[in-house]
C-alpha cells in the first residue's frame, strides 16, 4: 500500500523530447523498485540502495535474450518514500539523450507493470502526500508555461496575490463562523448580535467580486506584448520589422503594396516576450485581396499593445490617430531627427528603438501580473459569492452558520484545504506529463 493510497506505479519521461545530452525517465509508486529491478543488470544494487544514492547500471528490454541485448547504460537515482518529490518510492533513470532510448526505457517499465503518468500526476501525488503546497504546485505549472522572465515574474506575483486574497476572505469567514457559533452556544437572545456582521460579510463578498472582475478583465494575450507597424505603403514597415528581428522574415521591395497579409514574429526585449506584427501598407485600392489584407492588418494593429506608425521622407509628420506613436524611418535619406528616427537600411537609431521599446514594456509590465482564474475557480467563487449574498444577521442562527460554513469550505477547496480530488484537476491537468 502506498503512502498516499495511489495504487498504480506511474512512469513518464521528465525531459523534453528532442536532441539533448541526457534524458530522464521518472517512475514513482510502491512498485517502483520492484519494476525497475526487473530491467536492470544489477537488481541487487537497487534493493540495497539508500535513499538519495545513485548507481550505474544497464537497462534491458524485459524480453532480453541475454546480457548482450540492452537498451542503454544509465545512472539510477533512488529516492525512498517519504523522502522523495512525490513522497513515494521514486526512481530517476538518466540515459543518453535520445528520444528513442527514453521511449524504449519507458516501454520496458510499462511492460513490467508501470502505468504511463497523466499530466501533472507526479506533482499531484506530491501535493497529496503533503510534499508541496497548492501554491507550489501551481507555481511549477506556471514555470513550465512561461515564455519569458517577465511573464514568469508577473504570473508568480499574480498567483501569490490571488492566494493572499482568497486566504484573507477565508480567514474573515472563519472568524465570523467562530463568532456565530459562540452566539449560538452562549448568546443571550435568539438573534445574532455581532457588531457589523452584515458589513463584514459584505466586505468579504466584495473582495471576491473584485477578484473575479479583475480576472475577467485580463488581457487576452497573456504572457507577451504585441507591437504593430502601420502606415502607408513603402515607408519601410517590413524593413524595420526585419531589422528588429535580425532576420529577413517579411518581403521588402520598392514596389508599394508588397506586404499583403500581416506577418508576425516573436523577439525578446530585455526579458519581455514581444510579438512584432508587420502589416500591409494602408492605401486606397480597388483590389479586393489587398483591401482585405489592409483591414486584417489594421485590426491586428488596433489589438496590439503598441502601434508604431512608420513614416519616410515623403510622409513626415503625418496626422496620427491617438495611441499611435510615430517611428520615422529612412533617416539616412534626409537626416531627420526626432524622438524615434531610424534607418532600417543602415541600422542607425535601431538601438534607440530597442531601448525605447524596453522602457515602454517596462511601463506596461504590471499588466503581466494580472490575476488569472481558471473556469473551475471562477465557478466556485461565483458559488461562494451567491451564498454570501443570501447571508444576513436576521437569519436563523443555525442556518446562518451552515451557510457560512459551506461558503468557507468552498473557499478552502480553492486554497487546497479539505480538497477533493476532482477540484484539483484544473491545476494538475495543465501540467506536462512527467512533472
Ligand atoms: N534609404 C532607405 N531605404 C529604405 C529604408 N527602409 C526601407 N527602405 C526601402 O524602402 C522600400 C520599401 O520598404 P518596405 O520595407 O518593403 O516597405 P513597407 O512599408 O513594408 O511597404 P509595403 O509592404 O508595400 O506596405 C524598399 O525599397 C526598401 O529597401 C531606409 O531606412 N533607408
Ligand atoms: Mg511591407
């Protein structure tokens, strides 16, 4: 019987598929030692291995005809329950980094009785065995998903803030429940006489509402910022786009109307992940495909976090729509000096553009730490909110206590206390297999 009551022994590759020096396959559960011992050339070493120790051996397919037939030379790290990540017996098998080898090792372990792990299952076990808190589990998933340092920092801040606020509302409810219980047991009258009772319930309800509101208002493209280049044909939008990208991604030519579809590419600016969007030059056109491209590009630019209106010597100081920033290109032709003047051709001014972008993104970076609630969290909070709305000091005390308790226990589930297996799925199922 495992420590946690999980009966299966689970296995998964813990490193990404692809070419690398090493690959790790991880197996966890009460049968881990027994299963691995069936496929290694020195099972005795495994039986006596102390927790935290490692040793070198060979892995064979379960049906190997003789010692000559083996999958790979491996290093085995043994972690015994409860001193492991999952709290169960856990073995990490480090092989050479070919996906083929990792798959063969996985296959051998499955053939000997292990089951392929589901996404996040290792962390789920760690959570149930008290090895990690719910916040840690969510953080692991955030780290795995983050594309940039800024996104990681923002997401972590947002997550801490979310738990802080949930905990505050939970503590407020628990304090109220204790008061109601005391009134029921020792109060003089049949009514609840707690100072500011309704206000305090209302306060808790409002803080949860604020949390839900903020999460609903969050940016659609969480995790990165987008920067669009707009303007008439031929001013050099694609040229600036390519220059920032350091790569000829978008076609450049002296023919106006070169870019038809909008083109997107990612770059990193000082730890921020940025999506650059090159759009079709805006002009009157009788051609329906070009017109469609112009509309699509204009829409993409409207959605972008920063929209740069590109100019050239034929088009200086144009009227800008509000929110647009002027980026003067081709300064090599007329020596134009302005806040943002560059030459995509000579590269002059490009470092300034880069630095300007970094500053703008820094200003916008709080947007990356907006709180995000999953569907499950949202639904649960909505339950709590509507329960609390019904609660008031005029209610029958026993009913009141019951309602508060139900609300608090739903909040507790969000905080990982008294948590049911299903309610955890939303966190763990988002993780990759092998975590
Ligand atoms: N002298 C000079 N020429 C440039 C510069 N940047 C771009 N060009 C030239 O300007 C022309 C148009 O450049 P593109 O980048 O294709 O312009 P665009 O705004 O994307 O044009 P459309 O896609 O047609 O809307 C090309 O011939 C480029 O070589 C620059 O900094 N200096
Ligand atoms: Mg173009």
